[in-house]
C-alpha cells in the first residue's frame, strides 16, 4: 500500500472541501462521515496515480492534522516574542546573520518550536484557509 503524497494544490482542495462542510465540525474537529466524503471528493478530483497512494478518509484526516500542526507552529512564530518576522507567502526569511538564532529557536532552547523548522525559508500558503476552519481562541495577557 503506497502512502498518499499531497501536492499544495491537493491540500488546498481538501481545505476548501472542509470549509464547505464547516457546519458539520465541532470545535474544529470533523466527524468520520465528513472525512469519508472528503476522501470521495479527493478521489474524484485527483485519481490515484502509480506513484501515489489513495487519499483515504484516514489520510485526509492525518493531512489536516499535519496542516494544523504547521499552522500552530507559524502562529507561535508570529505571536511569541521570538525576534522573527514571518510572512505566509515568503517565510521567516532567515538570513545568515540570524541563522544561529533560528537554530536555537527550533532546536536548542525551544524544543517545542521544532515544527517551525520547515518555515525558515519557505512560506505556508494555507495559513488563512486553516485559520477559517479552527475555532477562535483568545490570546493575550489578560485572556
């Protein structure tokens, strides 16, 4: 059984599908029926290829969890006083003069931030789409 390989376009298609079924979500979590429908939607729009596994309900759910993990890593990168600027399209744009600080952020001092590592020099085009799918959580000193 081959693993499902996801393109950015396929990820966007999954997120669009979930957005159209947001009323079926409970606190940012979708039911099994929604995942089954998402798998059928993906199979219809992106048939399985020779080098790519089928987009099953389970793989759709796992992909969404992975995308949420990336979303939260970037949210943390944007909101915590990390000393980095982040742009969804262009990345954290880490240059040589602050590469050591980045390494400390993702490895040494802040093990909790290891999920931010891929976004050193790559953007995350799905940030806004995922943000729409998740329940709002208050942030700030007095919340």
